[in-house]
C-alpha cells in the first residue's frame, strides 16, 4: 500500500513510520528528518506543501494519507502560527485533492475544538468529552483544526467522493523528542535544572505518541469516515505527572507558581475508538515517562 505522511519528522510521525515498515511510504516535512528510515521502501522529501508544489506527491499517488503537519504554540499565538496552520492546511488539502485520489485521509485534529465550558460535570464525570460534545474552539489552534475538518468534508463531497476521512481529535499527546511539558520537565531534571510548574490542579488525558500513531494506523484500516477521540480515557493531574518525574530523579518537589485561570479537568470519552478498532491507548503515564527518560539519556 502507498502511504503519504506529512509532518513525518514530528514525534507522532516518527512513531507512525515504524508501523508502516511493510508499506511504501513517502514522508514529507519542512524539517529535515533526523531519524533512520525504517525500510528501503520509505522515502523522505523536505517540503512545505503550503508554500510550494511537491511533484513527488502526484507521481507517488498515495492510497492513504496521514496529515500530521502542524505547529503548536501553547502560551501565545503569533502571525507565523496562522500561516503554518491555516494557510498550509488549506493549500495542502487542495494540492493533494487535485493531484491524487486517496481512498483514506487521516487528519490529526485536536480536542481543542470542544467547548469545555458547555460540559455539565454532573452528566460527564470529570468533564469527559465525547465526540458529540458542543463545539467552540478555545484558541486559534482549535479553530484551525475545526476548519480543516470542514474543508476535508467539502473536498470529500465535491472533489473526491470515494475518499474516507478520519478526523482524529487527539488529546494531550507527549512523546520522545517532543516539546511537550513532560519531555521538557524530564530534560530539566536530567540537567539538574529547576522544574517550573503551573496550575498543579489541572488534569488532562495524557496520551503517549506511540499510542496515538497506533490509533491512527488502526483507524486507517476501517474503510469508514468518522470523527474519533484519541486518548486514554484516564485523567492525570499536573501534580501527579511532576511528582512521578521528581521521584524518578530523586529530586525534591519544586515550589509551584499558580496562574489565575479556570481549572481544566478534561478526559477523552473513547468508546467510539474502542468500537472501531477494538483497542484504546494503554501506555500509562509512568510507562510513557520511563520511555522518554530512556530516550533522553540515550542522547547524552
């Protein structure tokens, strides 16, 4: 099977490539890949589709596309962020639609599209977010992801009616070599630098990147169109994550700086994922932390 992966140099892309060792894969990223290709049938092209053509895509003519390429800014969103997400997504989608006829398009969306303030905690324990949750993106990232979902649906309806779409709404992903908070804390602990912790009461559904990749891979084989949450179904507080890391390195728990903001306590409802692929992410937060510690130490 011919598979196109955009954003292949990212943390999820690297994990996904391992699962595609038996397939012919074209990997595209604006950043040069820093990992060894897992198969002689895997090929890498440095390209930012949103600003330039990529004739390799048309020649390759993929059957399945995993669109992972994206940029994230968790604290402050800039004008560059707009260009790298909104414009690149739209141009990528229409470039691919006009040059290929994939049977399956898997889009890495986000739980940030949901309206967390609309959830009644009495109805959904710990603010569990199902795919039927009201939509109201909380930031620009969520807006870009939601509109990308709608644009793909437009392409499916008007350009490639035989293409199935998976809109994978990924929860708080973390993994090897990432810029997520888990990896940053581990890198700080290894260097014996202070760990800065904010809003320790917040809880999220932390899902390991390797599990995200597996979920995307399994969903690509469903031959269905669906919007699906990807998470563990378990909530973990920032206090718990940071405590695990401090215990691993035998360092004292740091003083915390509180930020005055609403407390977030969100978790994915994952029954739909389980029903579609008979599996849900099962790497615990401690297991994931151990994997990242081993990876970071291997770089020393």
